[in-house]
């Protein structure tokens, strides 16, 4: 990968001193204009996955079942949306005003009931060979972002094809594709912060890692050291690339837009994801789990009294859902306002749903829902797909699909179709055996 040089008299040292990933005055529009001038822009398609780590309850988000018995129906009330007949959770008023810009898949299902196995099934399309109820598994096959990295590569010079914000999803690994196809972690040290690196320190760090790689190369049995060196070189090049720096710099965004997304980790990550997808990254994942900014949204693993929480429906949920509503609605509005809805596809889902019947624990107010892979809902927006509809349905208690049942493989096939990837393509595993990207599944026809 060749590092790019910004024209003009300013040196790379000065560029980095401006702020590591912050390049004074260079807006994302400047980046895209420069790419267009160099013939790089093209019609790059991208996917932003909002990953609700822990497994969101279908009954407290998009499939409420208000007529079900009290021990099943959502503890929240439904509200109407701007699409007649579609109702969602009362804590999602901003999304309700945008229902014509998203579709709901209410009939997702699979059979993996632990967190790690659910992650693996949903993100790779292949269940683990040995399911582990203790959630200690890691994938034997790459996830869809790693496959996009392998097949699409760096489509615009320097932009990493796969990025995880603020960190990548857990439990998946690139396996036989090579470690260079791991996602870049957008907020966990992969990128410089203001004042952290200058030219000399960058060159010194690069030289040191090269010497260490040469020293360890004799121990490399599968080419992993070479792949790791390639991954590291990409990271170094990114630090010195002004175009990438501009795409990562939220300070260049309008203050009002940043406020609309929300001045919190989820809102900032969604805004960052839009900037990265617009600038050329193929897959950006945003993990909605416990933030580090003091707000207790928590993850979505809503057993009663889990992690010391007083209950599934306490203030944590009431804080979490409005924050999600703000960030997600701003992302959808922003993509459509910028006429990016053909290029960028937004997917919102987790590893499974939650049990239809509410579970009660001691103390009495510690109630919640447990793991339930038999029914879940996903939200899809943009991607040039048909919006403003509900696809599939579950029974009266949200226990299992009754209309148009779909699987994670069908969602992945829809994603691959959008990215222009033939999901029947096969890669050789470590034993030389061909492994297709997907062995089953097809794009969701109602969305096409």
C-alpha cells in the first residue's frame, strides 16, 4: 500500500502534529473531491452494522405483542410510525418518524443459544462445529467483514476495508483468510491521538516492529507473521495518510449534526461510521455495548439481576433505548439527506432474541428475559432496498416465526449482494478444502 502525500508546503510532521488523525481544514468533502479527481471514488458500496451485543429483546424493541398475556407481552407500549400499520416501542419516537426509511425483519431464527455461538452463527453464517454453552467459542470461519476485506480490498487508497467501532465484535477471527483481514479497531489504540506520534517516533516504531518480525519469522508456520506485518504496515500508512485522517476526525463535522447524533459513545460511533463508509470503507461495525463515558446503557444481555442490575426493565433499559433511538435515527436521516442511501446499507441486529416469557428472580423486582435464538428482529435501512415494510411475523407470543421465516444466512446473503460479493465463492481452509462463503441462504426477496 502506497502512502499518499497531501500537496502543498506543509510537512508530514506538521500534519501529524495538527492532531494525529485531525488534519486542519481538510473536510471529508475535500477527501472525496480529491478521490474523485484521482479516479478513486467510483460507486463503492458499504455496510454499517449496529451490533446489539448481548441479544436484544424483540418484545421491547420492534415486535411488542401488546395483546399477549401479561407474562409475555412487552412491558412497554407500542407507538404508531409514519407507515400505517407498523408499530414499534414507545421509547423509539425518533425512529417512528422514519419508518418509511427502514424495514423490519421480524422472523429471524437460528439454533445457537450462547453468546459466542450466536455471534458466530449470525456474523459468519456458519455455526460452530461444537456449540459451547459457556460462550468460550471462537469462529472457525471468517465473518462477513473479513470476507469483504479479502475480496474487495482497499478500494480507495488507504481506507481500511473493515473497521470496528469502538471495537470489533467478539468471537470472530479471520482464520484461513489471514490476520491482515482482521478489522481495524477504531477506538482502541489502532489510530493515533493528538500529539502521540511525530515523524521520528513513527519511523522508529515501524523499524522496531520490522526487526521483531524478522526475528520471529523462523517460527512462522502458516504465514501469520507476514500477514501480521502487512496488517501493521497498513496501520502505519494510515497514520501518515491525510485523507484517512480527515475521515476519522469528528471535529470536522458540524456541531449541530454531532449534537443530533448525541454526545455519547453510541452517537459518536454512528457518526464516525457514516464518515468512514462515505470515505470508502466497505464494512463498519458499531458495537452497542457498555460505554466508557459514564452512562450506564449496559449491553443487551437482559436476564433478571444480570451483572448486579435490579432488573431487565429498570432505568438501564429506559436510558439505553432512547440513546439508541437518537443515534440510529440520526444515522438514517444523515444517510438519506446525503443521498447515500443507495450506497450505504445499515443493519441493526444482535446474536439472538430473548425469551417470550418473562423470568422472575429474587429479589422480586429482578425480572427479565433469557437467551432465545428461535425469534429475533433485524432492522435494515438504505442499500437501495425496499423500505417501509415489515417482513415476516412471529406467533402471538413472539416465540417463533409463522410467516416468511428467515435465517442469519439470508441476511448475510442480502449484505453480500449489496457489496457485490458472490456468496457462492469458496476459499480453501487450512487443510486445502474449499469452503463456500455461504452454504445456504438467499437475499431476502421482499427487500429486493
